[in-house]
C-alpha cells in the first residue's frame, strides 16, 4: 500500500513536472531594454571588434535577430532617451534647442527642465495594463522632483538622474544623488557608489546587474508582467569597471567597461532562462548614441562609420541593436529593416495589444512583423540555385527527396515582404541635418567644428554654449543642401 502511494505521488510530481511550464504572466509578454551609454556599433565582436570582448552580446545575436541598420533619434544621451521612452522625435517631445543652431539638447546636472507631463512614456501605458516598470542606471530626463521616473510611469528606480561626472566638492555642484525609487540613498563618488577616478574602479555595474536580476525574480514570483529599462552607464566618460574586470582589455578601461557590461547582459539573459521566462520576454539591446570618438582611447568604436557622438554622421546615430525572444524571434538572423529606438515604444505596445495614443504623432513604427516574420525581402541573400527550389515551391511540386539540394525557396521572400519603408531623420537641436530613405542619405547640413574650436568656448558645461562639437573632415563646410544641389 505504502509503495502504491509512493508510486502515485511520484506520478503526480511527474505530471506536474511535464505540464509544469505554467505561464506566470498569463500570456502577457515582458519587455527588457538593455541600453548602453556611448557604446559604438563597432564595439561588438559580432560587428568585427577584433578583441572579441562581447561574447554574451554576440551570443544574444546568435540566439536572436541582429539589426545593423538601427538608429537613435539624436546623437546625444538626453534627447535620445526621451525619444526612446516617448516614441517621438526630440523636436516633438521637447528635448531640443532653438539656440546656437543645431546644439543638441544637452542636460547638465543643474538642468532646470525635463520631460513634460503631457508626454506619455511607455511605462505609463504599460502600467494601465497591469505591468510594473523599473529603470536602472541613467535617467537623464530631468533632475527635479516633477521630472523623476516615479512621476512618469516607473514604479521602481535605481540610479541617478544624470551623468556620473565628478567628484565635486562644493555645495553648488554636489555629486549626483543616487536614488532608490523616490528616495535618495547616497551620491556618486561616495560609499558603495564610489568611482575611483585614478584607477577607474567602481562597483556600479555590479550593483546595476543585481538590481536588474532582483527585479526580474520578484516580478516572476509575483506573476506580474514587467518592463525593465536597464540603462547602465560605465562606457560613458569617466569610464569605469569593477576590480575583476579592470586591466583586462587591451583597449584600456573603456574595454574593461565593455567587458563588464557584456557580463551583465549575459547575467540578465541567463536569469530569464533560469526562471523559464525567456519565451515570455522580449529583450532589445542597443545604445543611446554613437561612441564618443573625440574621447580618443576613453571612447569606443563606430566600426566603419564616419565620426561619432554629437554628430549626424552614421557614427553618431547608428546603434548596435539585437532583438532576443527565444521561441518567438528566430535565432541567428540579420534584419536589414531600417529601425529606430523610437520603434521600441510602438513595437512593445503592439505586442502587448495596447493601443497607441491617438491624440499625437508618433515617430516609431511597429516592428512586430519584422520580429516575428523576418523575411526581409530586399536584403535576402540569394543564389541562382534558389530559382530551382522557388519555382517548384510556387508550382506546388515537391522537391526530389533522394538528393541534397543547395537552393532554398524564396517564395516567402517574394510574397511576404515585411520590410517597412521608412525614413530616418537626423536632427541636431531643431535643425534637420540629414535624412535616410532606403539606401540613400542626404545631408542638408554638415558641421565641422573641431574639438579645438569647441574647447575655446568658455564654461562649456553651462546652458548657452555653442555645443557643436563634431569631427574634423577636410573640405566639409556648413553648406545648406540647396547650395549643394545648385552646384550638382
Ligand atoms: C568595490 O567593492 C569591493 C568589495 O566590497 C571593495 O573592496 C572596493 O573598495 C569597492 N570599490 C570601490 C571603488 O568602492
Ligand atoms: C517556453 O519554454 C519552455 C522551456 O523553457 C517550454 O517548455 C514551453 O513550452 C515554452 N512555452 C512557449 C509558449 O513556447
Ligand atoms: C507571420 O506569418 C504567418 C504566416 O506566414 C502569419 O500567419 C502571421 O499572422 C504573421 N505574423 C505577423 C505578426 O505578421
Ligand atoms: C504571408 O503572410 C500571410 C499573413 O500575413 C500568410 O497568410 C501567408 O501564408 C504568408 N505567405 C507565405 C508564402 O508565407
């Protein structure tokens, strides 16, 4: 009898084990954005960085969909992040300047303004549909109470409002506060949030990783869908890494920071796998703007692209982007869909089945089809041998089963073009500098101010400055497009 009950109970346990993938989120999809700070397109091994310092990001690409043609909405942190969370260009959401022709909307730590109440941020819409959201790391959308994350849809917050510049030691410029939700828990350069400027050592990335994992675990336990916006900032100057990562990269502390962030990406993705919620969770990896090439060895690489951060050349706004959603997004593919960080707003809402606000213009498009049905017609790599297979497929004739065929069927590629044609606008402040459509990019304006010129401006960190730093390109002038076309 006792044996019988043991067998029965074992069978029950087995049955629960087999059916055991109870979906804790009731069919809802979780969203994670892993947003790097000033990391360049060329910093990832998958895009050719020769030191191969990003095994976890490269693995993420192998398990997901890689977007080589993906853009930020501005080549600077604050406007780019405001556009990401609002789905709208900075010129619409308020993060732009009208002075100093084309100065990007830089927000120093004493910034007075911030994200406006009438902008609807992604977590506000998700919250109405039962989601809980957390931002970790750099906020950069205003430092006064009314602009803080908890007043714009985020339920949880760990990090700081601005960049980790410092250390400061006077009451007019204190070190930036570190927040846990609505409360200040310390300051950068102090206690556990210390950054050793001499050695580059800081434990901040490790703290951000732990905060992220704790949030994912807590939400899974509660069975409440979540949005995690993980905005770690170790690759923004002054770059930093914790002791185990320091001195490991041949690229110096910048490379050490990349390695530690890569480790963090691996930790977060493996947490999703360990909890069995990877196929409930869409993760996007990207960066807020191009690498700061003017920082020389203190900055990253934009691969083959011209210039970097603060410029509207490709190096300033083309971002290394990967979508990952095991079981939903097919692994190991490359999409030539031209995308924008603003699309995450629209895509997440589409996937969550939440209508987009109808009272405003959105600049993001939904990439749901691109993610789920990636047939990227225009950039499908083909072979003449495919005609054999494609014609048979279309005619409904089975292929011979007694031999290996090297062609593939392009039927889907021909019939289901999920590639969305859309323009990319490159702004500085309120000035439209360039537009990309398909394979073409037209520059209306190009700036060529050198670092030397920029450095001549007194008190660069204050508001009314000529913030036009660009890279030096010989023979390039501030020539409007009309003049260029007259000469063509
Ligand atoms: C990081 O944490 C370790 C272990 O607690 C500590 O020894 C080290 O001083 C910390 N680093 C900084 C820069 O505070
Ligand atoms: C999710 O993944 C688990 C394995 O981790 C699998 O058993 C389950 O069927 C998957 N669910 C869906 C909806 O694909
Ligand atoms: C993807 O394609 C399949 C058929 O190929 C279709 O049933 C499905 O609706 C498509 N999904 C999206 C999101 O377009
Ligand atoms: C194309 O997509 C539609 C739905 O979007 C689907 O019904 C159809 O089967 C697809 N065709 C092919 C050839 O995959």
